[in-house]
C-alpha cells in the first residue's frame, strides 16, 4: 500500500513523493529496503535531503490515565543533494537497519495490532514536508517464535500485545519503550496467576527476556506483581518447553518484584496495571495452533503528531 501527498509547504505544482517498501515483513535488527519515487512539479527544485522516520502509535500511562499519539523512534537520511527537474521522475533506492528492539507487528503472518509506519520527509529549498506514510510490518526473530511456541505448548494462551512508555530497570534497554505480549495462564497456574507479560529486548549478541506476572492474592494476602529476567542467544538450541516452564516456576515460586540472578530493578514507570485487549480479535498463530488476541498501542522517542487515526489525512494512491 502506498500513500501519496503533494508537498503542502510548496503548494500546487510542487514535487510529489511515493515510498515503496519491499514487500514482506522485516525482522528486528534486519534491513528495511525499498525506494523513494519522486516526481517533479511545475518547476525544478533542489532536493536537499530525503529522510525516513520510523513512527508508531503511542500509548502512555500517567497520573491522569492513558493517552495516545504518534511518535518517531528512528530517523535515517537516504538521499538528497540533487536537482529534480520539472516533471522529472527519479527513484532513490534505500536500505536501513531497524533497531534490534523494534516491536513485532505480526506472528506467523497474523497481525498483533501493533501499528508501525515509515514516514518520508523531503527537505526542498529550505522547506520541509512529511510527504508519504507507509505501514511497516515486522516479524518475530526465530528465538522469539521458539519461546512463544513453548508457552503455547505448555497450555498458555496469548491475549494481546501493546507497547508501554518507560524503561525496565536493570536491563540493557535502548529504546524509550518496550513491547509487552500478554499471556493467559495455563490451567496449572490459573489459580496462581492472572496473566504473564513477556518482553523481548533484543541486541546484536542475543536477547533479554523479561517476564512479569500479575499474581493472584490468597485468602489472607493481596495480589502483586513479580518480575524476572533471563538471557538467551539468537541461535540457542534448548529444550524450550522445559526452559520456559522453569522460568514460569521461578516466577511463581520465587518471584519477588525485580528479582533475577543478581539483577535488580523495576520498570521505571511506577506501579501500573496493564489494560486488557482492545480489539479483542483472536487469530491463529501458525504451526503451534496458538490463540492470539490482538490490541494496538505504541510508544517511542518523541511525539510528532497529535492523537488520532495513524494514517488519517494521508491520501491513498
């Protein structure tokens, strides 16, 4: 899908821009490729910079409740420094590397409700205009799929996915947001847990897996959150069923908040409770036959647009 918009800052007769992404999902840490197609307007223009912004739908929690917006979490200059003639057409190919912590938007080809986009900005003769916005699809890394499959085989169900603004203390988190995949407990743990939230913090050498449990209260005690963290390699070969089951047992039996093998810290966003699924859509998650509920929400570095429909105001080609 391609969106087109006339450069509003240049008025009628200005150049137009279409960004076409290579079809198919890209993975975190992988290369996003495509081309920027420019068409000259009624006069020649000096194209100073062509910039791609990674943008996302925002969900943030604060004292007044929750709010949403559109934010940017990556910026790349992919071209510029040339003159675009009247009615001239030119393609500018590009390849940029996504951050390793880029959230996944689909699992086994099924959308999770996370909305990411690539916005193209032209700097022309001292004026800037955000001229094109295209949806970005990000698939899971192999080890992420292995871990989620293991949860499914152990009887856990997938409820929703969203992103939260903030930092998980004691981790190597780089982006100012983290993705949570909310999982319903298996029958074995249903009396102990309300849900588990899984966060993947990938980096070139591997990945941190953060598990947070919403634990049920007992007859004489209230419920509370418990958090633990583990490190895996991108190419680890493990018995993932046994591994994940051990993680959950440790979380349930030993899980004080922020407890993990010498690492301590909290989310850095206070004591908050996650919202339930918004869309309530259930999809099949491929070979493991997992039921996955999906919900949208995004957080990142800086607010670039007001709350609203992510692609609202963009003209569909």
